[in-house]
């Protein structure tokens, strides 16, 4: 997580993503995938990881990552400038998305103010309250306070989140501070950082997660990352991200049957009446045209795995067609509108029963809101 180079240099700790726990005060060389290592269920990112691409998030998802916890804020005045982008990339990779705040508060009043900054930033990227809101408790000034003071400040921080409707909270801290500088509790089972020289097995099994390294390298990603092993599904129930990893990006089978995911027959597209939403995180729904065509067999051939809002991205396509969310209604073929720029606002994962494969569809609409539908992402070109 957020790393304070100035005071860590004095302490002689190792640069990475977070303070170290009690097991080790030396860094490993970059760790790479191995069957002997703990699981890489969760990765946390901040502006330090702002260079990660959408493809990098997909690589993490393909290599066992299920959730990403993103730094939203620090103190009372800082917001991660990459927050929106990182949420979008994580969503596109099918990862469950949660948020953390790097704390500096030394009083209950300051804790309440920092919580408000946290809430404001998260509400900029999603309207959902079903996310884990984590306080990153490691800053040097907190170590000089009594445990009683820190516990009271944390309670005030959480109470402010609760009052705003955020009831899933957690405490991130290093193992050496547990019971000394801060306590876990019923509302904060804990996300504990402890980096052994030779990480293996499980630790802190009563906590929600164990962060076991800050120097992990996923295939093709050249940046060290913090990785954690989860002990339960607490971080997987977010409605901002999606609770499962995306599967292979397989091209849907095209045939003349009406039960195929992408039909090969032709049809004229009709106009739609667009609808807009000013609520962050809400999927904007575009009704289908009056001339839409329905196929019950096509609709029954797929099963919804998840559906979520996503960021606005521009695409062109002349392939495939636009469908309703369960593919029952076909709104029109993209070849009939070759010059339209399509903008995304949602995505979904469908399971094709006849092939046993998974497909990711993006919900798109034209700039004027008059045309839209769900398109397989393999047909969309930026």
C-alpha cells in the first residue's frame, strides 16, 4: 500500500508497498508464480501502480487474482488521480473492487474528517455501498499514540462510514502493530501485512486476509505488486466490481441457428430512445427499437454470470450485432452502422450452454443515445 520513503529509510525497512510485519526485515528478490507460495487472491494498488494497463489487470485475473483494493484517498485532501481508471480496468477484468484510505488521523474529529474525504472520493466512481471500505493504518504518527486513542479514532472513522451507508469495513495494518498500537474487532477482522522470507501456507486465519509479499511479479507485468491470500469471501462480494474472474476471450460460434450467441442472418437496425442517468455507477439502459427481433432459443442458450457498470470507452465495429442483455432481442447488425462510434457504460459475462464457454459483452450506445445494445467485446475495436 502507500509507502512512506522518508521515515522508512530511517527505520531501515524495505521499500515496497507497505510496512513489514514481524517475520522479516529484508526483502526477497521478486517473487514469481510457484505452487509453494500462498495464493494471490487479492492485489492492492495506488497511484504508484498508475501505469498498469487494462491488459495487466486481465493478466492478474488470469493468474488467480479475484479482487483488487484500490487506494482512494489519504488524509483530508488527497484523492488518487488514477482512481477512476483503476476501477474501470479492474471491472473490465472481472475483479471484485474495494477501496482503502491511508490514515493520518490522531483524534476522533480528524478521523471523521478523513472518513468524509474517503466517502466523497468513492462516491465519485460508484453509487454502490456494497464495497469493503478499508482504513490503512500504518503511518508513523499513529505509532506514537496509545492503543486506546487509536481504537477510539478508528471507531469514529467507521461510524462516519456507517452513517453514510457503508457497513463493510476493515482494518489493514502490519502484524507487529496488532494488539500493541491497534486492535481488530467485530467490524474489522483485519487484513494483516507480514512478509516472511519464504512465504508459504496460511497465516492470520481469523483475519479476512493476509498480505504476504510486496514484490510479486505476475507474468508479463514488470512491476512488483502487493499480493494477499484471502481467508474468506469478504472482499469478493463487491457490487462495483464483479465477484468472479473473466474467462477466456473466445470468439462466439457463428451459425444460421437462432440459438447461436451471434446470429449470421441480416436485419435492418431501428432507432432507440436513449435514457440517461446522473447516478454514478448506475448502468444506463437504452430501450430496444420497435422493430427488434426476438429469439427464445437464443435467450435460453445463455446464462448470466455477472453484470456491472463500467467506464466510458469509445469503439468502432462492423461485426456482430447488438442485443438485449440476455441476447433474446436482436436490435440490429453493426454492419448497418459502420460509421457510428459506440460508447460503453456496462459489461456482463455470459455462459453459453451449448459450448460450455464464457463470453464478455459490453453495453454500448451511440453518442446521441439513439442506438445501443450488448455487443461481444471481441467485435469492438478501440
